[in-house]
C-alpha cells in the first residue's frame, strides 16, 4: 500500500502463489500429455482393427472382393451373352458396349454407349427421334429397320416434311423403372426432338423376379486404397439397395399374370410421372404407345381392357404425353381376319413367343401412323421444335 492507502497495481505476488500456479501448469501439461497418449493409443487400436479386418476379409472372404472370384460366381441371365451387371442401381444390368453377337438368328451390334449401334451420325438437318422400350422394340428376331419405330419414322417424314433419324434405346427385359432411368440419363443428353416410349403391360413388374442372390458387377466397390474390406462394405450396402427391386408379391393385384394394383404398380406409375416431369420441363414431346400381345375377341377381350388398359390410360391422361393405345386397332385387325388370338403377329407360336414378328411390327407402325396423322397441331409443333433446334446448331 502507498501512503494514500491504495494498493499498487501489478505489484509483486507472494512466493506461495507463484508456486501454486507452477503446480497447476504442470498438472495441465501432464493431463494434455495423457490425452495425447490416449488418442494415439485409440488411433493405433483403430488402425490395428482395420488391418485385422483387411487381413480377415482377404483370407476368409475372397469370393466377396476378388474380381475373378466374383465373376466366376455370377449367374448368367438368359441374355447373358449381350448383358453385363450394371454399376447403376436402378438398371441392375445393361447391354455390353462394343459387342456383337448372333441373337434370334440375326447379327446384333451394340455400340460404345451400350445401346444398339447406329449406322453413322444423324444428319444435322434431320429430326431426332429416340425410341425406348424393352424386347419388343429391340432387334428381337427382326432387322433394325423393320422394328415398328423405324417403320413409323419413315411415315413421320412425310407428316412433318423433314428427314427423321431414329436412335433405338431399347433393352431386352427392361421394365418402366429401368426405361425411365435410360430416358432421364442418356436420352435427354442426346437431345431428341421426339421421344417414343413403347409400353407393355409387363413393364409394371419390378426388376428382379427370381429368388436368387443379388448380382453385382465385379468392379463395384473398387477404391484407390485397394482395400478389400472397404470393397466388401460398399458391395454389402449396394446389395441391400438392390434388394428393394425384388418382387415379393406383397399386396399385389394380378390379372392374367400382369400387375394391376399395389405398391409395385404405383412405383412404375411414379417412374412414368418422373419422365413426364422431365419431358415437360424440357419441352420434349412424348409419344406413349401401349402395346398388347395377348388380346382376345368378345367379352374376354373387353375384360382384359377393363383390368389392364383402363387404369393405365386414366393415369396417362394426367401427363402431357400423346398416348396411342393399340387395343382397338389390334383387336380390329384380329377380328377382320377371323382370328381367335394374335398368334399371326407373334415371333413364334411353338414355343410361344409373343414378341411381334415383321408383320406385327408393320401392323403396329400402321396403327400408330393412322392415329398420329390426325394430330395436326401436335405434328406442326413437333416440326417447329426440330426446325428451331437445327437453326440453333447452325
């Protein structure tokens, strides 16, 4: 204290106080050192655990990470010569790029993009048309230029006054959810003036119908660390994701072995709606064609329409698609001939194969052309869209 009785700021502290502070600082340092030691021990244990897991997986689970072992265990599909297991969860499998093989008595070529190969590039001034579907619009026992989409495009040239170039994005056995993935990822990027979507009632089914194990491409899970454990972890998660594509028959309404109600039907409708939303946003016209291979005359045919066509058409009316339902044209054709079924249009009667033969494709192309010829406003808008795209490219 000074003479005025006021304590001096910054005055010297007692030795005991300084000793106490030193002890506290030492304790902090010791505690910090112990915490670092514990962190290093925990990290070491973690790394050791990873190493043990890696060794265990490599020794005891070779079939889960080794590409050759995985490839050897894959179960082939009936189309295995042209297919491979996809890295895309929504598609599950896909065509082999840059592949050529004999299929249904004809040579089929798959291009580098994993779809049917094209003969050259589309002329700049042509209208671009994308065809999407399953087996019926693939080169399934008929030449590519005899598929109904190609036949229709030749008629479309006269209707719009412009050359038309069609690219076929069809993949055998693909259903609506897989086709929607193709449309939203590949077709949209190609930039067509028109999308033709071929629909079959089988398209309401999910991707996986059998009870076998999920199949994954060998490269799924590969990583820069070359870790087998991490690859198995990734593949296990992917398998669980794909399991949602498997049909289990839960709450599913069936008619003539086609799905007509339940969660799987709604999922395929959701896929259609997603495509509608994408196409509407892009201003892309969609021609939605409903095909049917197994119609019958009389009351049986009408019941078929009530259970399969009517519910679907009610949903399609809520979209911006131009829909052509082939129920009446195909039934008229059949009844005029006095036939009791559509077998004259099938690829094979024995064994039964309802895919359209060349005559079937001609009948479908003519029916679609007749329906579209009356849609003059739609055709004019389609021609303008193509002209505007061509103009932008110049």
